[in-house]
C-alpha cells in the first residue's frame, strides 16, 4: 500500500509536468514561429517481490530445474525529458515589407545587450532610431544591416539581399541577411522572447546565405506561425487530465486500504 502511494505520487508529478507543457503550447498558439514542446516519460526502478510478507509465486518452466525469476514490482514514472519540436509552422501573408519568413531550415541571429548572440525564427523586424534592422524587442540583427535615412522602400530578397530605393530613387543594396543552422537544434536553450541560446548539445552555429548549404529561403511579407496544433494540444491536455485523475484515484484507494488496515481490531 505504501508503494501504491509513492507510485501514485510519482504519476501525479509526471502528469503535472505534462499538463504544464500542454498549457504552455496552448498559450503560445498565436506566437509567431513558436516551437511546441513535448514530454517523454520513463518508468522508474523495479525490484523483486521477494520481500517478507509479500508472497510471490515463482513458476518453474517445463524442463527447467529451477524456478524463474521473481516477478518485478515497478516504482512509478518520471518525466525523462522535455523536447522541442523544430518542424516549421505554416506561413501567413501580412503584406508588411519588414516581415520575412524562413521557408526551410535556419535561424536569424541577433545580438543581446550583453554582447552574446541569440537565435530566432521570428522574422517580424522593425527599424531602430539609428536605422538598424532589429527585432520587435529592439535586438539588432547580426550581421548588422543599416537602412540610410530618406529611403523610400525596402525589399528583402529570397537569397537574403536587402535592397532599398534611396532618396535619389535608385536601387541600392545595403546588406545581406544570413541564416544559421545547428547540428542538433533540439539542444538549443530557450531564453524567452522567441530567442534560443546555443549549448554544447546543440553544437556551434554554421552560417549560410539563404538557399545555400541546406538553409531555407526567405519570403518577404510573410510570417511563420506556431507549429502547435490546437486539436492535438487539446487532446493531449484532456489525456493528461484523465491520467492525473486516475493517479489521484490510486492514492485515494491506497489511503482507504491503509486506513482499514490501521483500524483492524482483534
């Protein structure tokens, strides 16, 4: 009975993590370029049921001289890992000239206030007061792209080239967007604000121009949506909720039986 209590408690802890993960995916269903998370579970250690007071029948196989192994007793479940799914989301057209979506693999690189680099697939860019192409949070793109004052229009080409119509009504190239890829994107550490930081598990960032080295191409006037599917996440949420309720039922039943055993009278 005590084992049932601890096993049920382990199930509650694991399903709580699953509920939190599903809730986070649902909360970011409309976040541009959000990548959904998933929980992997693993069973805990087993031990033989040969303890004193617990009968365990050991069967002897036909033709064998000794009985088989003692039946094992499981110890519950744990959340082994929370992984992130980097499959691309669908694209939506915004018509905004500074919006750009990555069709395929790759990340944009931005520079944080502390000087370190972070990576994102959210291509909703703005122009800072000094003309630098930046994210909505104000982090400048790296390599730096500066739009000169007085430009009339900007074009983000599929191969990364950034051209403008300057004040003299002439086309001028002001820079080129680059994309970065990782050997293991699942190893990236989420920082928040749709940004990821490289880790030893992700490997070093490799730089490519869009359309080369396996990197994707760019589409101006579009944004990548979240890859979290509403129907799938709601189904997972209901499943985790039911599993949580069943683990509560296990604990309640074990507690009732334990109470009956404690109240036995001669």
